[in-house]
């Protein structure tokens, strides 16, 4: 089963740039607008992991977290019926929600994604999320993520782009090792 890890260019929750999609920090993680290519390819049982973006900042990128694919819905209209709380909304200026379709099937006018018809297909419902969330978890994640992935892929590199690139497949063994590494960071960060 192919699983994937990819960079979310505008996201760095540890630096105040929310990860909007996938939504990992809930009991029912989901992915609905980002990377339609990956959402099309994954199947139940596969995993998706996401790395923070760089955007020229001096902060090191880190593996934010991941989830196992539980179910794929045909489109966001079905998702809107099943998880209406994930409809696009804003908290002040911060975008929230990963369902950009309105109940009538049109695109929410506040959404700026192109290729709407492609983006709303293959909404992913997940399970078993693992997420680096606390400041200490993020700090350790920033320090170790490149080394963890370098060992995982047997690729030398000091920056995330040298090790992972835009995206990369993970074998089942690599998924288990990455999940264990993230869970180990969470254990170590506990007070």
C-alpha cells in the first residue's frame, strides 16, 4: 500500500501558520482540498504525513504529523453531509475548514483554489492521527525531522528539500518507523 509524505508550503503551526488541510488535530482527521493527486491515489489503510513549509523563514521545517486513511468519500457534498463542521469558515482572518463546496454544489466564494471540480473529489476521512502540537513537541520535531527522514529514506541532506522534495512515497515499514519517531517525540516532550 503506498503512503505519502509531502510539504504544505504555507503551513507551520509551530510558528502560527495554521495547517488547514489536512486537518489532523481532531478526533476525526480529514483531508479535502490539498493535493488532489494524493487524495486520488490513497486507499483505506494508507497513510499521509505532512511537513511544514519553509517560505524563506529561518525556522527548520518539521514533520507536523500524519493520519491513516479510514475512508474516501466521492466528493465534498458527501463530506458536507457527514462532517458539516469542516465547511470553510474563518476565525478572524484565519481560514478554517477543508470543505470548499456549498450545499448547492458551487464553490464557496471565499475560497481561492483553482480547478474546483478536481479539488472537491476524493475527500479523505482519517483515523489514528499523530501530531506534534505543543511548543516542546514542535521544538524537538524541528531539531530531529530532517535526520529522521534522512535515515528513513537513506538520503543524505541537511535541508528537507534535499531529503524529501515535493513529496515522496513511504513503504509500510517506513510508515511504522515514522509514526514511532513522532510518538517518541511526543513521549519525550511530556512534562
